[in-house]
């Protein structure tokens, strides 16, 4: 599962220092980012490798891992760029395939912040263009003073089991169409446990009991915090599919689980725990 395995060495402290040639620089164009694509060995570029191609922009500091500083810049979605040889714009979701755990984590986190900056250019109260706050990770309105902080959406993801079987479902929409766990966003006024029960009832028409926390994972693709649970079926096991959300949902035994496309996700880790017969303990984070 993709998380920062050295959180004590990760600093989100906001710093206005300029980007140096040896610093990691992530230049986004919409949902794409400049990388050196080499399959699983794809890596994040240093600013010294990109500075000539992007001489008209100045990246700003995002965070630091150990002594590695990471900076962010964005160009318009219709902008052309003469990239250095060996570099190209790749979809940010490529972090799922990266060999370097550190690079994958940093790109996932940077993608989260890039999406926030890109969708919060103006004040939600008065419409004035906002500016970066001087001393913290925030956007400030120079007209009315409203301060906006990075958006993090809580979402539950749950393994539903009935004896030796687990319920997996496929989405009806979006890029990811593999079998995975039931998941959904927490609504206003809900507890996490209430969100688990509601999502399960809405999407597959089942009741559950014994809801137990397993672990959590920040997920930059949806600017969310995925919060994992295990729940036991309570009553009838006949699935009533919410066809507007799901294409399929089935019960699987541990020795007949379908292939899961992303080994970096919390869903994969929870499903693997089920395969090993070890859903009774929290994930080792």
C-alpha cells in the first residue's frame, strides 16, 4: 500500500524558498505531469533538467522528504512545451506503476495539491482571484480576507465478508473497471460507520454488522482520505445492484479472487489480507 513509510522525515512546512537546479520539480498541465517515462522505472525530474524548457515559470515549494525538496508549477492545458529529450507529459495516475516508492508517494501527494490549486483560483465568497498565503499552506483573498485550506474528502472503503467469501464490485463508470471493494464519500452529518452502512445498502442492498477499522490511505487522484473497514454480512446475501453506480458485484472465495490492477491502493492491501485469512487486525502502516 502506498503511504509515506518515513513520516517523521516528511515536512509539509510551507517555505517560500526558490527552486534550485537539484530540487525535484513537478510541472503539471491539467492532469498530466512532466516525467522521464521508463516504464516502472519512471522518475520525477529535477528543475535543472526542465528550467530551460520552462524559463518563463517559477515553481513554488510543496514539501520536503528528508532533504529532497519538491516544487510545483502549472502551465495552461492548451500550452505547448518543447520538452528536453527523454521527457514527456504523462497522466499523473502513472504513480501506481512507479518502481520508486518515494517517487510514487510524492507524485500522489503533489497531484492532490495541484488539483486543489487548479480548482481554487478565485475566492468562494467574493470572486476575487486568490493569492498564496505568506506563512502557511493556504490561499488568501486580498479583498475579503477569506482563507482556504487544501480540501481533503473523507471516503470509506469496506470489505464485506460472509464466512469464507468477500463481496467485490466493478464500477459502471470511470477508468478503473476492475473488481474492488465497495467505497464512497462520507456525507455531512454522518459518522464513518453510518457511511459504511449507507453505501453498502445503496450500492448492493445488503445489511452489515461488526464494523471494524482497518487502516487509512491518502489518495491524491480524488483528493480524498480513504478509510478502510471490515464488516460482516447481517442477513440475506442476495445483491441488489445500484446500476447507476456499479456494473457488477459478486461473492468470491480466497482462492478464486479476481486480479486487482493496483497494488499501491488500500483496496489491494485489504483484499490481500482476506486472501491470507487475516482481516482481524489493522493494516501495518
